[in-house]
């Protein structure tokens, strides 16, 4: 199964209204980041144990660790969680930036150092989410 098929299967496995919101967000992120690399992480580790929620990833970055090792990873992540949806904006060094810049304007969402979590798409301002996503992929952090 290729990445697009894995993503489609993951989204369609969600119950409504999360399924429709995830489909809309997936289309939206692809419009914001046309031609970006797509990723799908099933949330399982090398022993096939579930260690996180599955994630759809968008974009590409190289993460550098303190020991000098590097890893390829996505810049924007999308995941269903028990209460709604999480959008991850990875690679921002200032862990207060998202909350200070977008937290009060985005609507009914919880905003942490790298995650914007909300129950349904209609509860947030999609333009503010787009600005946060664009910041996450366009800025050098």
C-alpha cells in the first residue's frame, strides 16, 4: 500500500464528523503546500507496538540532533486524537511562538509549543491555521 492509500484508509477509518474534517484538512494542507512530500506514520515502533496516534505528514526537513546525527522528517503533521484533531507544526525552536502568535486568534483550540488541537474544524479560524502552517514551512527556525 502506498502513502496515498495509507492516508485515505486512515482518514476513512475515522468516525464522523472527524472523517469529514480530516478529509477537508488534508485537501487544505495540500493546497497550502502543493507538491509537498507526503508521509504516513502508523504510530507503531520497530516491535509493532503502538506508541503514538497515526500521523499524516507534509513537507520535508532534516532534523539535527545534539549528537550530530540527522533524520529526515515532515514539517506539518495531521492526526486524529480521542477528542478531535491535532495539527503539528514541527521544527520551531521558540516553543512559545505558536501560542503567542496564533493562540488568541485561532478560535476554540489548545495551542502548545508545536501542536494546535481542536475538536472540530468549524470551531477554528482556518485562515489563522493556514498562517501557522505557512510559518512552519517557510521560516528558518
